[in-house]
C-alpha cells in the first residue's frame, strides 16, 4: 500500500500537466489538447469560467477569455466557418435588471475571441445533443465532476 502511495505522489502529478497555474487556488474544469498543438485549460471560478492556453516556451497560462458557463470545445461544425470553437452560456441581463438563468441560449464562439458576448458569436444551438449531430468535439483529458 505504501509503495502505491509513493508512486502516486511522485509520478502522477508529473503526468497530469506540465504547466504552471497562475495562483494557488486555481480550479481546473477541463483540459484539452487541440489540433494546432495548443493546450487549452478551462478554469472554474465562483462567477464563471476562464479559458487559458499554455505558452509552450514559458509553460505559463495565458488568458484567452472569460465566459459565464463554458460547455464544450469543438474542432469544427458544419456551417460554422471557423475551427476550434466552443459552446457556452453568457449571462444576459434585462434592461431594467434581472436575468434569465433557467433557459439560457447556448452560443458558439471562436476560441480566438478575447471578449465573447452576445454581439460577436458565430451561431447558437438549441441543445448540445443537436450540436453533437453537426460538430466534431475534442475529448478533454481532465473533467471536473459536479
């Protein structure tokens, strides 16, 4: 049993990632390795998610964008002209206050978009099941369970 624990403590952290988190309480939601060689890390925060990419030279994370609720990352989708796109909810406020958090629109954004919002999305989908019919998704190698 001790041998297993020693192996786990010594080798498993080194296999999990080869980059530095920007701060101590960083909480990983998902990690993807995408076709262009980049490693994409999605951070779970109390008020949303941050999408990061790993700088290959420094092994540090570089912020790509902040989003209310990251859902998944796709390699491509039919009828969407860009590759490396993600599905997410954005928190939308009504003009006099309040928000609709029960039935949010799933929007599609470019991974290269630093400020995803309701005026610069690539498309919308009624559900992720519908999107899975038309898109090729990356398989994350680290998923935070709810």
